[in-house]
C-alpha cells in the first residue's frame, strides 16, 4: 500500500488533526527562536540595572511610535523602506558589535510585519550578534500596552 493509499484509508478527522497540529506548532517555533524576546521578558529587563538594558529601536511607523512606545526606545522609521534602513544604519554604525539591541515594530500581527525582519537582517549584515526581536504576536497595543507594560507617548 502506498503512502497516498494509506492516507486515503484514514478518516478525514485524523488527517485534519495532523494538519492542525502542524500548523499550531509553527507559531510556537517562532516564539521560541533565540533571536526573539517576549514582551514580559523585556519588561523585566527594563526594570533591571541600566548596565543590562538594551538599546531599543522602534522600526515601525511614526504614528504608532507617537501614540505609545517603550520608554527609552528610539525611532528610526519603518525598515521596510530604504530611508528607515538608512536611519537604522546611521544610528548603530559606531556601536560595538556585541551591543545588546532590541528591535520592535508592533504595527500588525507578527506574521505580517514588514519591518522587523529587514531591520534584523541589516544589523546581522553589519556584524551585530546580540540583536533580539520583540515578539509582538498581534500588535503593540494588545501585546504591550494592554498588558500594563511601561509606555511613553509623543515624539
């Protein structure tokens, strides 16, 4: 019996359950990636000593940054655009390549964000090896602000 024939003999519910299980594993893999930092973990880091605090850079859209952002974070612009990548490059150019940096956007669900990956790849290409991406599953409001983590508003 071929593999295809075996699948045909299984009840549809078993095959469907296997597909659902595989699909549910994908977000878990993304959440546990070594380059990701969870919101609760970053909020805890921010409460620690200033020696442990990372440079936090918002690589999303200005409107979102002005509405609410992580205290002490810096805005460089959307890294899905050449100007944002240039600003990011300028901001980190003189830093030691082991500098702890956290990038975040929060414009939309993680799987659709156009900004975090280009920023991460830019820093990796520049030789930075201690870069984390803030894992914002849905958006900054739901995954940071609504959870009661610290925010600043304005420019």
